[in-house]
């Protein structure tokens, strides 16, 4: 842990600010910091942004991130060079972006805004909040292939932004902002979404009125905006369209900057409230998603009512369909396709394995990728990845860890230096992916084993549930270094993964006891420690893992046996979860229906078409933090209450990778 | 092969044989009576009377008899036979039956219901015997002293020599407070004293008295046992009648294991037009949950089968957990199908009521010690693992040096009373803490240790 303390130091300072102040204030300390640097900027900027959107927006003021300038502000040119804090902010934004793109179901499967795929992927993350609010507008302004234009424009835009950054003087910015103050006041609300304005309780009614008026004005000015954009060598129809044209250049700039800030703040706030997952009881969204889907799925007739919000499809027909389509689908890279099929067929199980397989497939896909003419690598590749991801989701819902890995990858893509040539970019992406696998998964496992093995003493009876590759490594390593202990493997239907573990341990010469989960309270009396694997750990300390884990942890808790959870830090997620119903995955119900009963045939025959009978095959459950004694991660051994700390502090560090 | 009749047959036969060994002289009249009894329980008299071949091994009943109820019924019919032979030696009746009962219990100590029923019958015999004895005593003083009067007297006077436990054990039902007769019954030796003395007083009428008393005792005991048979056979209905009070509209109920009592209970609520949803845990190695689900669906209930591992995940949406008990211990603990403890813990965690349905014959007067181990039954590993794959590891005896692989496959689970919210028996709902009292109503203190 100690070596990691170093990087922590900076974030910690910041965190203090974050925590001590109330919701709106988190960012307020930051202007002060930037004050010490470019003192001029503050005076103008902070009041400026404070004024329009009220207290909550104030954080917006803080030096805009570079990333921002890439996306939005670059065309507006003058942006102060981001200070260190700004850099952090950028990270935060990145994170927000990840959140946005993490659940591609939302962005890709055509739920909220997207008028076209590419458009969505382009700014799915950074503009997420933005996009949502303006979705109507966007789609209105986009009907005629505006999308392509955007893409084309993007690269020059970025380089220009850099120039702008270099050349901009703070003074100029200040001037601009000062002069445009009134304008920005007016312009800003335009961009604010309804949701945001709802949030700002402090904002006045008149501001809202102005907002309305300006929205109307903007709609009128759309055409003009695009024209203007054209002449400024930035034929970006979408974003200019959003801006009020009839003003002079400078005010416009400021307004856009402050808007951006507002959006970024909004995003940042939202970052802590991760994106909602697709709810399958929302008919319209599901229909939209279906239209895009690659995998043909028929909804199962006999759904479990409690889980209507989760996908419940008939099993068995996707795989043949997919494998027959394998040559006709050119949108999906074959490596990804293969992984998808493997997920669907259950050939790859286990979170780490699935994640690694997916990343390798992405690596391959990136290797084979060539940027189409007139397209930008960053955007196009992100769009591609989004397509892959949605395909994978159709095959099997992603695990949390895979979501995290995808966020990482997208972030890497977005952060590619613009001047990198395509082969270089691809090589760097591939190496980054490789590094992620090595560091975050493989190396992390090794570290966890080193930590966890210190908790195994001679003569102990260790209980584990199901199959977790980390736990297996721990047990084998402990056996290797000569610890004398006994292992109790608890297993459950329908997967019976424990048998796999049992086989491996027995062949390596460990003494094992095998039992089923019902007997866990029988066997728990003789157990001294429980080792569990994890699929994810949420920031409220809830352990999200294979179904049954909660039962084992609960019984262990009742018997006062310590429960040790082994989980790589990349699986941590900033979501929170209270029960196992709201977020879960449903497995094949037939797996439960088929039991080795003597009269099984009759059984299944009579039951099959009965409406009153459902089989529920939950895949995960959530274990409350109170049952967990300790979590062993690659950052050390921590209590479950420390999960949010790791998520908050180290996730940023990850983004710097 | 193992039909109900078969076991009834085997059991009664065995009980008969063992009784024959313990009580040597069985006279033709008793045998005739047996034939009658066997006929009444639809058994072939020829078979049951073929007592002359004494080499049949006692059936190991536990594995084959599916449910406790069936068990008890079969036991009772056989115990009825035993009792009938007791008429010959009416004074020893409880003791000889005790020996038979002990054998029955020893055949499978885990089947607690067997012991319960034996104790119940013993209790009936004791009580009838005593009531006769006291009637004789009372007949000397005031000829038609009613029971009620005696009750009052017994209460008022009190017997310093009797312990409170004996008093409690003697009370047969809650409706009947400790009476003089039942007090006397607690100590048979002393109870016989007034009887013999009284009969000895006028010796010429002694033999006549005895024969009439014997007949009366026989009759009463048969009646008592018949009542018990009736009670056990009808306990489902009695319990199911209460369903409507406990299940409301749109409820979600979790159950596990396969219990006819639970089935009837749920169906009774369904028949009363309550619509609710049942989650059934499949009950892994034996999948009894699937059987239950099948029957529930056949009766039109909305049923969802879940894996055992999903019990904790689903419990937060469950309104009530209802299980059938294998046995209820005197402290209010429950022995149920394996996995019950997990469900009970989860229910406790989520403040979901944990309701146990049990006929009164499942109330066991014993206090459990380490019941997870001592009152459990470990079944074959083949239910969990294929032998072929791990057979070399399972082979401890050879000392081949291969690692030790144990497969644990228990049948029962123990739920401590603190996790149980309510017992619903055929006599109504009870708290776990009240169980000891209920048990005292059904059993004699003398019979607790057999």
C-alpha cells in the first residue's frame, strides 16, 4: 500500500475540499487554486459563471479542461491553459464520459438522443448531459448527414484548439468574458437542460423565462449558425446551431465556454450518479434497441414478473442464428464475434476470463482497423467499439468489470494524441490494452494472492463458494508454500462450477470437502475462514457476485466466521446497490427446469407450457457490506467501507495510465 | 414396490412380532382381535397373522417412508395391535409397550415422529388406566363423583409429593387442567395402591371387577388411539383451515422442501380466492422443491422455482416464509429440510416472518443438543458427485496417498427458535417459546426417556 500512498497525496488534498463542502461547493476551492496561478482569470470568470446558473454552476468556472476545449470550446478558441486542478477536472470529465459510455445500451441502442450512431459515439461521453438536453435540437439539425461533417471537422478543430491554448492570453480571455458577461448570462440558460434547471433551486424564475425566449431565438438562428460555422472553417452544424448567432464573436465564445463549464459540472456531478442501465420493461426503448440488434432474440413467453426490467429471452435460438450469420455480418469484427459467441454459449465463464477475452478481441479488432476515408480515427473507432460492445451485450449482459474495461479503452481512444499516425495510434492502443490486462488483472491477481496467503494459517479450514480463479490461485499457492489446511467447496446448481475447482484442487493434492449450498450451515461450524470471489464491488460496499455468495456470507456471519473477499480493483464500481433485484442477470431458466429426477421427463413435459410456472435463474446476488470482514485487492487489504475511496482516488489514477 | 400398504404391513407385523417376543403368552382371542384391527386398516389378515415365521428382519423404515404422517399412521396401527395384546397383562401395559416403542425408535432415532407417537400412545394408555383406577377409587367413596368435581378437589388440595413437572405432563390437553386422576397417573405404583387395597377390601368381587375394568381399559385405549390416528390423519386440514388468516392478497411466499402440509395450506388459501405468488426453492440434491412446485401448479397457484442459492437474493421481495417441519423440538427449534436454516437467517435479516407448519405429532418432547449433527442424516455422495470421476479420492481405506475428498450431503437442518416467528399446528398458532408447554400437554413426563 505504501508505494501507492504517494499518488494519493494530491487527490487527497482535493478530496478534502470535495468533502468538507456541500454539494455545490466541491469545485469552489478550485478557483482559489487557479487564482494563485493566473490571477486575472478568476475575477472575471468566477462571478460570470456564478451569476447565470446560480450557486450550483459555480464550479463551472474553474479552468476549463483541455478535453473540453477539444470537444466544444476549441472552436471558440481562447481557453486558458488548464492548471493542475484543471487537469484533474479533465480527468473527472473523462470519467464522466466513461460513465456515459459505460453502458452502451443507452447510447448505442438508441435510447435517448441519438439520431445516428456516429453522432452519439462522437460525444456520447463528454456531451452526454448536453446531448440529452438538446437531443431534440440535435436531431433536428442533423437530418441531412451533419454527422459526417462533424467527423471530418474534428481533427482540425483539435489542433486548432491546441494552438488556441498556446496562444491565448489569460488577459484576453478575461476581456472576452467580461465583455460577454451579459451575453453569457443570456446564452447559458439556453443550453441548460430541463433537468439541470430543475436542480438549481436558487436560479430565478426570470432566468428561466430568458431561457425559454432564447431557446426560441436559437431555433430561429440555427441556419445562420451553421452558415457561420462554415465560414469559420468549422462546418460543425450541430454545435454552432446551438449557439445564438446574432451576437458578436467574443460574447459567443464566452457563452460557449461557460456553457461547457456548466455542462462539465453537470457531468461531474452526474459522474457520481452513474448512468442508469437499460430497463427492459420500457417498451419503447426495448423496441428501439431491438431494431439495432444483431442477435435475434425472442422474448420468453413466461417471464418472471419481478424481473421484467431485465432481459428475458428465449434461449437456444440465438446461437444457431448467430453462427449461421457469421459471414453475412461485416459490422462486427470476427474476433469480437467469436468472443460474443463464446459468451453466449457459456464457453467462457468467470469475470476475469470474459474480460480478458473481450479485451483481446478488441486488440485484434483494433489491429485490423483502418480508418475509413474522411473519418477521424478517434470517433470512428469509438463508434466501432460501441458497436462491438452492444453486440456483446446482446450475447450476454456485460459484467461490471467488463464495463470498467470498456470505459478504460474508450478513454484511451479518446486521449490519443491527435498528431499520432494511424499505425502508431493502433499500436499504442493495443499496448495499452495489453497493459491493462497485465497490470489490472494478472498482476493484480498475483498481488492479491500474496496478500491473502498471509491470512491462511496451518490447520485452518477454508470455505469457498463456486469457482473464483483468484481464490483458486490463493489456495494453490498456499498449498505450494506448505500451509496445511483443508478446503470446503460449496457448490450450487445449475452451473456446478465448484466441481471444476474441486477437480483442480484435488489433482493438486489438497484435502477437500465438497457440499451443496443448502448444507452450508451444516458445514460452517467447522470452517475458520471464508474466501469469496467477486464480480464487482459497489461503492457502498455491496459485493456483487455469483448467486449464493450472499447466502454463504450470511451463514458465515451467523457463525462468526470471517469472510474475506478477493477482488481486483478494476472491478470496483461507483454504482450503489441495495438488493439483488434491481440489477441482475437472468440465466437460462431451462437449466433449472432440467433436474436429474427419476420422473424428470414427465415433469418437464407437463410443466413446459404452464403459465403459472416460472423458473428463475438468477446469476448474481448482492451481499451487504456488513457480512464482509475484509476485501483483498491489489491495493491491499481493506474493509468494505473503503471501496468508495479506492474508486474515487484510484480510478483517476487509472485514467492517467 | 414400497407402497404405503407394504409398510403398514411390515410395520404392524414387526411390531406384532416384537410384542410377541416381549409379551409371551398371546392367546387366540387377542389374535382374533388383531385380525379385526388389521382388517380395519385394510391389511390382509392372512399376512399379518402369519406370526409363526419369526425370522423376518425388522424393516429399516426411515429411508422408505416418505412423510412423517404416513409414518405415524402406520406406526399407530401397529401400536394399536401391541396395545391389544396388552389387555392380557393390563397392569404392565405401559411398560411392555414402552419396550416395543424403544425398539421402534432405535430403528431410526432421527425419525423423531416415531418416538413422538410412541409417547403419545403411552400417554393414552397411562391416562386411561389411571382414570379407570381413580374411578374405582372414587366409586368407593361417592359412587358417581363426576370428573369436574374431582378436578376441583385436585386443584384445591394439591399433592405435595408430586412435582410440578409431573402435574404438567399429566395434563392431557389445555382444556383439561391437572386433575386428580392425572396427578395419580404420574406415579403408577402409588396409584395402584388404592386400587389394589380397595379391590382387596372385598375380595369376592375382585375378579369380576378386574375383568370389567380390563375390558373398559381396552376399550378406552382403543378409542384413544383411534382418536390419535384421526388427529394425525386430519392435521393437514386443521392446519390448512388457518391459512386464510395468514395469507393476504398479492402476497409472495417462499417455501422450500416438499411438505404436504405446506401444499394443503397454500391451496386452502388459494381456494379462498386469495391470489398470491409462491417461490419454491428447488432443494438441491433431491429437488423436492420441483415436486412441490409441480403440485402447486397443478392446483393453479402461481409458482416460481428458484435455485437454493437465490434464497437470499429473493427474500427481500418475499412477505412470508412457510415451511413444513420434520420435527419441532421442545425448545421451539425446528428440524426441517436442508437449507432451512439459511432461509431462516435470511428471513430474519430482512424481517420476513418465518412460519413453520407442524402437526402436533411432530412436537418432540426432547431438547436438542447439537441437532445439526446428532439429529441429522448424511446421505450418499452420489447425489452430488458422480462416483466415476472422483472415486479414487473418495477411497480412504486403501491409503493410496491420494488427497482426502469428503462429500457432505446432510438431509436436515436445524433452525434455532430465535429464528422462528410462528408455529402453526392443528391446535392453532403458537410462539416458539410456548412449545415446551404444548409438549407437556401431549406427553407424560415418565415417557420422555425411553
